[in-house]
C-alpha cells in the first residue's frame, strides 16, 4: 500500500517536472507497456514481485542513477535522488520476498522464474533505445536506425549498454538466486 502511494507521488512530480520545466511529456513506449501488462496478468504474487520490485524497480533505479550522474539540471538531480530513495526500498522488498520464494521453490519453478526474468530484461534491452528514438529522431530530422547504430559501433558499447541493468537488477537477481550457471552465459 505504501508503494502505491509512493508511485502516485513519483508520477505526479515527474509528470509535473517534464510538463512544466522541460515542456514535453511522451507516452509509455509500446515495449514497456506490453511488459507491464504481462506483469500485471501473471499468476501469483511471486511473479509480480519478481517483475515489479526486482526487475522494473531495479531498471528504474539504474536509469535514474545514469540520469542523475549526467544531468546538469539541479532540480532534476534532486527529484531523482528523492525518488530513488523510495525505489531502493521497493527493490529491497522484492529481494527479501524473492529470497524466501526461491528458498522454497522447486527446480522447475526456479528455472521458470529465471528464464522469465531474463526474457523481460532481454526485451527491454533490445527495444529501449530504438523505440524512444523512433519517436524523437524525426522531430530533429534524424534517422533513428542510424542513430541507434552509431553507439553500437563504439568499442565499449556492451559496458555502456549494461549500466542500467548492472546497477541494481543483475546484482539483485544474483542475490536471490535467479542467475545461475544454467543461464549465466545468456546474461553475459
């Protein structure tokens, strides 16, 4: 219940910041919307906790940390810092819950959750920048496919691309036992 209140406050403050100070508010991308719909429709609290508190909260923290480190806007940096405090508590709840779930889960159930977690992160990783750039690039008369290709040619692309996931998601999945020898090579 406290998380619902936190999320409503986050939506309000970030929406207001974007619309009043930055001037542009974009809708949720199709990939994120589809994955959120999937998370809301899965059976049982375990999968919802894994999806929302462990994956989405973790990715949000990673993205906010990157934005906070690279922005020169003091107001945005302050807002992100305060939102991250709540998100860290939500992710910690997910870790504590998933530790208990994993301790009691059968091997089949564990493998299902491990594969599902990987598929969610893989879908976000594969579509995150292209979806956003398809929306923004035409506004600046740029080809989104070309803009996506450029950073991928960088020698340190893998490191740059993994920062949002390595901040919280991957360490937390390791903590709860959802990255194992069976799937570790996929994660790499």
